[in-house]
C-alpha cells in the first residue's frame, strides 16, 4: 500500500467515534476481517491487522458501541518482514454482538450480505463504507499512477451490496469484478474517488487528492498542447520544404519569370521566407493579403507545374 493510501487510512482512524454510527462501522470490520472460533456454541472473535491505528479504532468502536473493552494483543510476525501484528480479541457477549450487528443469524449461521438497516440508511451506509475501506480498501496515488480505488470482499453478495450502497446514495458509478480469491468493487473516475473519500470522512485526503489530480491533469494538458504545437510546426516545415523544392525546380527549368504573375510573386516570396506558415504567407505576400485557401490554391498550381517537369525527366 502506497503512502497516499496510508494517509487516507490514518485520517479515517483519527475521526471521532460517534455512538450512533459505531455499530455500522464495526459491522464492516467484523464481517470483512473477523475470525470466529467456536467453543460450546459460544464464539470467540479475533480481528488481526498490521496497522496499530486500525487496531485502536476497532477497540474504540467495540467499547463505544457495547461498553466492553476487548483484549489487545501485540505480537511479532516470524516471516522475513517481521512486522508487528495487532490482534483485537472479543470474548464477552460475542454471540449477542454478532447477532446485534447481523453478522450471524438466530441459527448462528454466517450472514455474508450487508444488513437491511444499513442498506436503508444513508448515514449508516457512510459509516459502513468507512469500515469496509479500512478493513480491505486501497487507493492509488493520483500523482504517480492511474486513478483507482477498490474494496475487496470474499463473498459476491457482500460485494454487490457495497456497490449498491456506493451508487444508491452517493452516485459513485462503482463497478464490480471477480478476483481469483474473491470480488472487488472499484472506482476509476477521479471525481468519483474524490467523492468517496469525502463520503467516508477523509476530507484532508480528498483535498490532497484533488490538488494532485488538478496538477496532473494540467501537466497532461500542457504536454498535449506542446505535442500538438510540435506536430503543427513539423507539418508546416515539411509543407514549406516541398514548396521550396517545387519552386527551385521551376527556377532551374525556365526561370520564375515565365510563370503567371501571381504565381511568380508567390514563388519569389516563398524562397525568401521559407520559415513562414501558410497563414503568414497569405497575410504578407506582396500582392496580398489573400485568403489561406487562395495561397494554398496558388501553391497547388506551382506543384502541378513542377510535377510536369518531373514527369518529363
């Protein structure tokens, strides 16, 4: 995950936890990152993350929503990177909390979709999307890569519900696709990514995103204009070179005095001013100014005469 995505998550984890919104955000964490263990028909619940701020966020959400302080266990991974792991473990009232958040049903079966009470509330939808992004979301740095934000889901119906939340209330034009190990909902449009960041509460990250996007788009526009100007200059230079070549050929084969007066004037003027564009020639030719199409027509006549000489040769 790049530094920009880290900054987004850091900002989200620093937002105040509101008691009326805590459950919706917690429901996303538990559904997407929770691991259940069963003992005598009672659940233990673990949520593991390598991000200490996210671990603190989950701890605060549980405490705010249910008045329970879960265990917070820090351990070091034994793999090459040896990052710290943060485990939030809930052992008390797990069944009640999971049923209350509709992570499990009355038969203790797993509910993989998003609960109706969240789907039907814009405010809860915002909190759930925040939790979902913190749990398994990522966003590319707008300055260095293509625009892309995504949230990963293990279950297809959960992915479908996330896309519905994004589009139903916030018109984010979210798209869905299947990954080898699950499903993702994603955004590709810069404006919609900025809107999503605003929706979930990452206002500073959204403003930074907009600044980077505007600068990048401006650079791209300047590059396009420069490339366009370069192509036009090259085109103008090539056309002028061909005109001079035709005129030199006519000069070497009978001279320019034998040309009709208008063509002769234009031919001499072009030889003296090979760097001028067609528009500039039309404005400054001694018997002008004439229209651009008019000067183009005269050069066409000169070219026809030069071609006749080439054919004879």
